[in-house]
């Protein structure tokens, strides 16, 4: 009985205590003007929290959230907690940075603990009270000894979770920074703090330089720049975490990165610069800056021979020297078809071998300075080069050809960027020469003929002296173009023979050997070629007749051939392609301009009363100007009996039988009278 009274008394005391707390809360005034709405969340975790010495501190009856649904924590347990609007300030106005960071780290640790959500919520609040106790804007209770008991929670679990939070906070204090927002309540209303955590970061930036070609880089500002290089920064897991882009000075923005190891790799080089092939590994430490240093060299060609000059193979005087030719080289700092303003101009002089080397010793006085690397070695930068001969050696015509070379960046299959290969242009030196021109026309209509092949051979020199076998020139091959003209320039003066070796398709070959005297004597026609060189011009015109054939459709009758009309015929070439199709009209069918070769005549339909050819006729068309004749003979269709003229015996028999039966029926079946 006494036990029951004690229990009732204890329940009554607790009820009075709870009611007192509620009355105090209701008596407190509401908050004044506010900026952020604070709302209570479900309050099932009603834990009374006290210090180890038994002093009551507060209770974790509710979780509070801000307008973004983020959990905030009470820092004034003795004040009333209400849904309200509150002013927001930086928590640094009330708490030191180390306290904010430690509190935020502990919150992260406790949130990850494997305990029930009610106990976790209470321990989170307890952890906050442990750390904010005694600071501005927070409660102060000297009885707090950094440990709290919660009614309904296992004490050992509490100690382990709080101990782990303390260890985690100490271990990671140098890796993270805590941040907080202080939600300020009125004088009678509790304030709350939102704690967040961010990793402490270091920074990285990149500095790009030009290696051993800084002099070249500085002297060619129009073609080279450090701006626009792109580097990808990857973390230890290979994930892209940052992109660095260089400015004109080769510097990038500073990027904030979490502490750890990274790799930086250039994925795109600035225009006309080499691509850095290296992967730059580096480590970012908290509150420290790492500078990545990278080199991209200006792309430039390092060559030996700049220009080659040689005597034409047809030159007779082998004693003439190639030394002393002058070549002008112009450089433009652009790769456009119209490269703009001239940057530098050089005049080089050939040596006895006819070569020009990229060396200052080959320069003519007054030329611009060569581009060089930092060691003084000559280089050709990216850009456009125009090269032409401006003075020929003694005894040669000047070569008027202008050669343009573009040195530009190229990327191989592995992504490596280099400069395009420089091939030294070659210029031929020629003696005085002649040009032979052949015009090929169709006989009759003077139509120009393309595709005629000729052999041209020099048989005597300009004085008419026959050449021996050691002096005979190589046979030149000429082919007429669409204009019917074939010509050969650069020939030595002399007497030539011209022979047609292949006629145009459909034309008979000319069997005549044409003799041309091209001695280069005064008074002969002189022309200037597209290269600006003078030559003697000699022309020869050769006509060709078309290849013709006639196909006749005939039959033999009484030993004589007779023409047939109405046969449908076609002609196929050796590839099975139909060349012609016609219907015979009693006259030979003519085909002109047909190519020589094997053909097939096929009869698709024979004339009325004649047998169609049982198999095609093979013919061979030869390359000749004479008309070629081919006959296609047909046999008459054999006579057959005319069944319409024969007696129809079966019909007669059937008629007789039918008549007899009819007579028999009408006469009463064998002479008896019909009776009704």
C-alpha cells in the first residue's frame, strides 16, 4: 500500500514539473521582427538531459528546422523554444572558429553512429551544449562536466558515441572548416545555431613557359601566343575536377582543390605551339598553393638545305656552273591564302652544288636577320614562305616559278603536335630550248581529237648532224588533250621524228613518220611559256580518219545475195555493252568512230519468213582507215503443210453418224410409226 502511494506521489511530482515548464513557456512573449522561420519537428524524443552530477540542464523534446528544412540546435536550453521568425547572423559573432569546426565535426560523426534516431537526436543536442557552453549568446553552466545522461538511453552507448565524436573532431580539425548561422531569439526565447562543414582546401595554378625558344617566341608575336592552352586536372580516381586555361602570359586562374594528389594534363595547346606530353603530378595541401610549371615550345622547322637547284637533264653543256643563282625568300606570319604583310625578306646565293642552306653565310648583304633559338641556331617559324629565283647562273634561263611553302602544326594519331615537314623546293636551270606542238584533228570536220599517243625522238642536232647512239635523246611520249593538242617544252634544238603509236578511240592510226626540223634558227617563232621562259615553237598538224564498218543483212537465193529488211540487230563490244541497235532497211548499216577490237552481232528478230540466227556472229574490227564490211546471212523458213487444206475426215465421220441417228429417231426407231 505504501509502494502505491509512493508511485502516485512520484507521478504527481513529475506532472506538476511538466505543467510548470509548460506554463513558463506559455508566459514568455513572442519573438519580435525576424528574417528566418523556425519550426518544430516531431517531438517524440523526450529526453531529459542532465550533467553527471545530477544538475538539470535541459531536455531534447524537439528537433528544430529552418525554412530550408535544415536541423538547427539549441544553444540556450533554459529559454523557451517556439516556432517563430528569427534574425540570422554569422555564428562567428558568438563562437570561435575552432569551436564551430569541432562542433560541426562532432555532429557529422554522431549522425553516422549506429544508434536509434531518438538517442541520436538527443546526443547531437548534448554534443552542441558541451561545446557552446560558456560562449557569447549561449548558456553558461559551470556544473557541466562535458558528459550528459539521458533518461531512457544506455549510458555506455552515450559515452562511446560522444568519445568517437571527440576523436573524429580532433583527427579532422586540420582538414575541414566549420561554418555556422546563429538564429537569434528574443530575450525570453532560445536561440539556435545551424552548423555546416566544408573541407579545408588548397589551391593550384599553372605557369606556362616557352622552353629553349623564348627568343623565337618574343620575335614572332603575330604567330605565337601562350593564350588558350587547356589543362584538365584529375583527382586520384581519374575524375575531372578542374580545368585550367592560360592567358597571354601563360598564367591560369587559381583553382581551389581539396587536399590530395592530382594530375594535370594539357589537352589543347595554344595556336602554333607544341603540346606538353607530360602528366604533371602534384599534391594539394590545405591552405597552400601549388604552382604547376609547363613548357610549350613554339613550333618551328630546324632544317639544313633550304633550296635545291639543278641543271635540267636535257642540258648539253655540263660544264655550266650552278653557283651564283640568287633566290628571294619572303616570310609571312600567317597561314592564310592571302597572308598579309611581309615580316622578313632574305636573299640567298647558291653554292657550286646549286644548294642554299639555312645559314647566315649564304645570305646576300642587306638581307634581314634569320630567326634563331636561344642558342643562335636558325629556325623557320610557322607561317607562309614564298621562294623564287631572281637571278640565274650564267648560261641558263631564269626560272620564273614561284613556290609557296606553308609550315603549319600537324597532329599525329597519338595526339602529338609537331610542325609539318619541310621539303626543300627544287628549281631546274635550263638552257635555251624549243617547244614542239602537235595538233590532232578529225579528217573531214577538223574536230580536235584527244587521246592520240605519239613518240617524239631527236635524231640530229641543230646543225643537222645525226646523233650517235650515245647522244640520242630519250623518246618523249606525247598525248593530245581535249583541245587535240600535245606539246613538249624544254627540248634541245635539232631534227625530230614524230610517230603516232596509238590513235584516239574510233579513229585509224596515222602510219606516216613525220619529220620536224626544229633547229632554233633566227626568224623561227618564239613564245614565252607560263614560267616566263622563251622557247622556239614548232607545230605539226596530223589528221585522222574514223574507223568505219558496214553490216549488211543478206540471204542467198539462186546463188545470188539479196538484201533483207526488217531484221532487228544489235552490236555488243567485248564487255557485253550495246554499241548500236538497228533495223535493217535493205541497205548496208554503217557505223563510224568505233573502237578497234572484238564485237558480237546478235539478231533479236529475223525478217518475216526467215530463220533467226541461232548464235551470235563474232567479228574483229581493225584499226584501219578503210571501210570494213560484214555480212549477216539468213536462211528462209522451210515450207510446212497447210493443215487448213487437208480433208477433215473426223468431221465428216461425225457428221454422218449424227445424221444417221437423227434419221433413225424421226422415222420411228427403225421404221415403226410413233404412237401417242
